């Protein structure tokens, strides 16, 4: 089976300017993603989709392929991920006759995914025969959706489940199951989903989740996230 990793890295990031090649602990942010993908051994190809020449050159030095330049219209602030992936897959098919069975979205903003996470999640997808696998991190109990409250137009509150607040489960240990949130580190899916005739997507109907520890789930979008990432790196670094 052919698994294509697509690294999405445009040049016009706003929250953290030039973040994709900004140095984190001495190396470009994008390097963390490329190194993990290469080390995992599960990818047939690792392709960088970018509109920026400097990002392209950095990606090449780190070991990614850059066979095309992403069109400017697909590198705007409001450009969704879906057409960026469709462009990459279509370009590779039209120009190189390459058609992968699966695609992984590899966002540089999730630098702490490890090679083993990629390997294990892809194996989980194959074993489950699901349409896709997504990485998640567990939501702390005090933020559980079972405890979340919403209010109507009069300001009267109910549990998010629709039950009255007095029905709230009293203890975290009694919550019926863990709840998870996407952490942005891993999305792997069947290629055909991108070109579904009814609704192109990268999830499908059957999605298996791959839980990851919170320490590997830092996502870099704002300057304060960078400070958190530096602290996490110190904690993850082997002690002398």
C-alpha cells in the first residue's frame, strides 16, 4: 500500500510570522515533522506543498520532496485544507502518474508527534479497515462535555446533553467514558475520500481515533504556544 505524506506549509502565517521555518530549539519548525515522517518508515513519499521559495528550500534540505509550487490562490488566509490536498494529489497523478492508496496530512504546527505515533496510527487504520484515523488527546475531566452547560435565550442553563443541571454527574470517576479533542498531529485517510462525488472530505464514515499524550499534542498557532513548545522540548529532552 502506498502512503503519501503531504506537508502543508504556506508562507503567509499570521499568528507566528514565518513560523514554518522559524527555529525551535535550533532547527526549523518544519524539520520536526519531516524527520518524524522519514523515521517512521511508513511513507512511500513525503511531499511539501508550499507557495514559498524559502520554505521549499528548507523542506528539501530536511528531506522532503517539493515537486511543485502551490498556486497563490490556494495559499490565502482563508484557504481550506481540502483543495490544497486535492491540488497536490491531482498534480502528482497528472504529472508523474503517481496515485497513493492513503494520504496523511502532516501539519508542521504539531512538531512533537513521534515516528512511532505515525507508524502505530497507520497500523491501527489498516487493522480496523476504517476510512481514516485521527489523533486526539483526552479532555481533562473538569472540561468534560458531560459537565458542560449551555443556556437558552433567557439565560436559563441546562447540561449540554439537554438534561437539567441537577442531573450532573457528581464525580469525575463516574463519567461514562473519556472524551477527546483533535490535536492536529495526525490525519490519515483513503485517497478516494478527497474526490467523493457527493461530499469530498478526509474522514469518511468510519473514523478510528489514535489517542496521544498531552505532551505530544502542542499545536503552534500563537506566540504563547511557542513558549509552551520550548518548555515541552526541555521536558522531552533526555537528561545528561
